[in-house]
C-alpha cells in the first residue's frame, strides 16, 4: 500500500504481511456468514435454535478474550495470532461431520476463539507498530482486511454452496485459515519498552469499570447486539419477505461501503478526533436498522447494507483507535481484551435473545427492536463518553479532546 511507503522497510514489511494474514482470516470466517444459518435450518432447527447456535460463536470470544489479551501482553502478539489462525483453520472441518445442534454449538463456540485471539492480537500489534501521530490512519488502513475479507468470503462461499454444496464451502474456509498461518510465521514482534508493573488497577473488573473503558464497552455491547442480529438473521429475513436477493450480496455491498469509508476516516480522525466519527457511526447504524426494518425490495435492502457497512467501517476502527490512545503498550492486549468483551457479549446474546423475540413477533418487528438498541448507544456515547456531560458532548461532536487519551 502506497500509504506505507514513508515507513522504514521492516515496519512496512510487518504491516503488509500482517495485512495479508488478516485478509485470509476474515475471508475464512466471512465465507460462512450467509450460508451457515441456512445449513443449520436445513437440519431442522427453529428460529431460536438457529440464533442459539450462531450466538455460540461469541461464547468462545467471551471466555477467551481476557486470557488471550493477557497472553498477548506477557508472551507477545505473535503467539496469540497463531492461536487464532489455527482455530480458524481447524473449526470449519468440524462442520463437515456434525449434523446435530449440540455438537454444532460446541464447534461454533470453539470457532469463536479465533476472533478472541486473532482480533485482539491483530489490533494490539497494529497499535504497537503505528506511529502515534498517524495512529488513526494506520489502524484505518489495516482494518481494511475486514471489509475486503467480508466482501470476498460470502461471495465465494455463496457461490460454492450454490454450485457444489456445503462441503466445498467448509473446505475453502479451512484452507484460507491454513494459508493465513503461513503468513504469520515471518512476523516479528516489536519490543515493548515499558515493563508492566502489577497494580490494583490491572484486574479484569478494575479495568472494565474504569472510566476509559466502561462506556466504550457498553457501546460495543449495543453494537454487538445490533450487528449480531443482522449477521444471524438477515438471510432468513430476506427469504421470509419473498424479496429476490442473494443474501451474500447484502454482505458484499456492506463490505464495499465499509472498505470505502475506512480509506479516509482513520486519517481524518487524527485531525478531528475519534469521538466525532464514533457518533457518526452510531447514527449510521440507526439509519441502517430503520431501512432493514422497513425493507420491502432488493434496493432498500442494498441501501441498508451500504449504510450498515459505513457504520461498521467507522465504529470498530475508531473505537479501536480510541482504546489504543487510552492504553500504554504493556497493557494494550488486556485493554482490548476487556473492552471488546462488550462486543462479544452482544454477539453472544443477539442470537438466542433476538431469536426468541423473532419467534414472538416476527423478523420485521425484531429489526424494529434492534433499531432501539442503536438509538440507546447514541444517547450513552454522546452523554457519557468523557469526564462529565460538557466534556462528553464536546468530545462526541469533535469539539474537544479525549481526556482519557495517554501520551507516551
């Protein structure tokens, strides 16, 4: 990437190899997004059971995120990257042989460890590598692996399933993870100069309730709930409406939008602050959910996908940059592990909880409920993101600095 031409050779090499690994990782996971709910439905699962199995993915994330965050700080980012990619390579093979719900839940939970490990170590390593004055720009560019992988994965996965069935799909996902393992091997961990000193504030709960982490974690919880609702049920919802649209195209449109906005949002946040872009992303999430809620044509679904992609392409990278600003290098893995647990919990409970709601009121009203979650996220971030209401409003609308940001 030309944006990295001004970096020295070793830094540029590490970033490019890491980018390739991330691309393969997200392609592996995303290839299953539009098809796995249909596979679960094909073995006789109800709406709530589909949500439960899909939500089991986040159980692995939830249980292992604090552990891998601490491991990334104590043993380095590379070992955690290898753990995450190994799980991504192994788990899809389990879907080949499992035909009942309980074993599917176990495999899905195991698969969730991949994001807990790879996602935490990836963003921590990028934060280590990025120069402080270009942190938003670098993290924004490196986060492009998500939309590119989510664009390629579902398109390839949907095609393989339509042409040859589920077996080639699961094999493709496993092979992508295996190739990612090869990419990680030459990555070099940068030295962390600050040595960790254990204090009373290092514990999980102390970090979680600290002002710099608490509100981002809550916002990520609500994002996880809304995003989990979309990822779990959008294919089934489109099918229920009778609209002629391949669900894979929804994810592809969202990924293209997410990719496009990341090209400039990170760099702009270095100039205008992270808060403004987090606020924008939450408003965009709300608009996307409204469009999905009211959708009755392929065009409306695709417009919703574009808006949702813009929201995702801004929210996760900007909150990641914000948490990087708020953490010292020797605690970065733990800070990400704790803050991202909010997102994990949202994904974990979105399937069973929102699936139960869908059973009672239907898919369309369920997305109306999810719209309320994003509105709540806006209110919380705008009023609680900083030291007090005045500072929060200024930070959320780009008029003030982040009082919790740490300078090295």
